[in-house]
């Protein structure tokens, strides 16, 4: 399995790709690798974006994965980068931040390359602490998702949206250990998801949670999705959020705790929903944007109450998510983007593309053939990855309350 690291910084300077790969591959000890990285950064042989990418590739390498590296500024023929992307199973894109977004080199790549069925992750470097790193990563993830990729974040202990570096002048990335940690985690996460795809079973008892986030009518689309999933051999549980009593999170200190079970002092229906979510191998969100004010109320309350599940060592880890978005022909909505932001924080991954269904003259416009295709991909790939990780390998992650004082 191959993971391709792409540096899209115009300031990239380590042009000897063979030497770079040799350095990353030959060193197994983190301290020794950081020492080499420190030397190259100190003498300004690496740009900040390259430094984070080297760290991510160090995290991604392994007996089951090969790594490769390319500097976009050196690519003269777009066919070359298209072929490199086509040959890779995973892509890690590293970019400087420009106005809260990627470099123009990155944007050209996202427009030209087919990322279908690739695992994709993002790294970004901004000159300020709040310099647009997270928006840059989310924009990259969004575009990759809608090119058919599986998108991942950086994994525990923070489980955010990829690597986030804080550096302006070349070499100043040395002051940002957090940026290196998130980049290392991003590489590990990409490799983890790619490697598990080689162990997918031919059949398994998939359980899919359909999470309906609207107070409006679904125009029969829920029944359609349930029928398709049944035909694919999957069991479904419908979670219609408007039918559950969900109170806001109190922001208290009850979670995390040292016990196996999280403690939540709010008495409502979230315990029932927690059991449904934990017993599922994947989530399909049906986001109905036709009544957007109700979406904000229902979904955000539900999202913040899953804080307990995240803080109890990422209980929903490794579940895939797929988004079916209902919207009016006359409006654009960022509701699917908000859903992605939420689900990545649970150490889940999202399978693309977002499938949009348009509402026009009281009818829903969509292709039955296309939605069947995407749901089949979701079940045969994503849900099986989840089945292996949650049932066979018993992968355990650690939640560390970064940003909070530990007792």
C-alpha cells in the first residue's frame, strides 16, 4: 500500500526526494528522527510545510505501507502528478495558509486529480496561532470528500482535522511541538485506515444508524435508503432526532472519568442514543436543509451531548459516515460541512462524496442508481473497516484533555 505526501509550498527547498525518503525510511526511533528533522530545519534545508509532511510520513511508514513524496512546485506536467495520485492508496497534502485557505498549487491539484477511494488527510501551516489552519484543512477535506475520497483527521488524543502548524519564517516551526504531534498523528491515521482495507471480510452483519436531522418531511427518501441497505445485507436503526428528548450539555466536569462507563448527570434520552451509536458500524446522516432553523436546534444539541462519548476515549472511533443532503434548488447549505466537522472529532472517517438531493416543486430530484452506488461503497468498504476495528482488533484509544488542567 502506498501513501503519497504532497508538499504544495512555493518555498519548498529539499529537492533531493530520494535522500528525503531514505532519511524518513531508515530511522525508526522518534527521538533520532526528530534530531535529524531539527538539524534540517535549523539550517533552513526544509520549509515549514515540508517539515510537517516529513513528520506525517514518518508516522505513516511501516511494514505494510510504502511512502512517496513530491514537491508540487517542481511538477511541470500535470500528467505526472495525476499518475502519482492514481498509484497511491492514501494522500497527505501539506500546504501553507493563504487567507484561511490552501496555496494555489494545492487548489490546482484538487481540481485536476481523481481521489475516488483514496484515503485523504491534510496538514497546514499558518504564521499566526489562529491563522486559518483549521479552515484550510477543512476546505481541503471537503474538496477531497466530494472527489470520492475517504477523509480522516489526525486521530487521538486530540482528534481534529489534521496537522496544524504555527510558523511564519522558515525554521520557526521548531517552536511548535503541537504541530508536529498532530502531523505525526495524521500520518498514522492514514496508514491505519489504508492497512485495514486489506483485511476486509466478504460478509459480515453490518448495523447502520440512519440519523435524520430535520423536523420536516423526508419525502420517502428514508424508506428508500433503508430498502437499499436491506438489499445490501445491512441492518438499520432509524434515529429521528425530533422524537428524542435531548437537553443541552452542561459543560460540567463529570467526563472524562476513571471508570469504564462515562457519567452524565443530565437525565434524558441520550443514553438510549448512545447505545444505538456504539452498537452501529456506520452512520448515515440525512440532513434536511429545507427547514434549516430546526436543523441547527436539533443537531447541535445532539452533537454537544456526544461530548461524553468523545471524552470517554473516543467511543465512536473508526465508524464511517456518509451524508445525504436534502436542499432546495434555490439555496446552498453548509450543513453537511458542519456534520463533517462534528464526526471527525469522534475519530471517525467520512466516505465521499456528499450526496445531494434537490427539492423542486414538491419533488425530490435524485438518481436511484447513483444513491445505490454510493450506499454500496459505504457498506462494502467503510462499514467493513469499522466492523474489523471495533469487533476484531479491539483498538483502544486514549482521550487526553488537551487544553484542560489535569488533576
